[in-house]
């Protein structure tokens, strides 16, 4: 029950400020899971907020795809390394 309450509060907070909230979930999860598992789980839990936030921003025309694509392409070498 405690995890549901934390998830609800973090979800509301993240919705208000934007973003996925992975760092907030990580704090909650690290007390219950190993660090590697907590990091992976927090990223997984944050994906729906990121996905729906992205759709909302695309819908209201706040996404500049050309700049975003340039940033993604520039980041790929670092991600691979």
C-alpha cells in the first residue's frame, strides 16, 4: 500500500513539473531493491509519464523535431561508448 501511495504522489508531482520522475522513483525503490534493480525499475516506471508527456507536447506543437533529432544523433556515440 505504501508503494501505491508513493507512486501516486510522485506521479502527480511529475505531471505538474514534467519529466519522467525516474530520480524520484529511484529514491523510493533503492530502500527496497538492489541498486541495479532499482535503477532499471525506476526507468521502466517513468516510461508512461514520458510517453504521454511527449504526446501532449507534440499535440500542442511544442516539439521541435529538427533540433531534437540533431541532439539524438549527437548523443549516439556517447550512448554506444
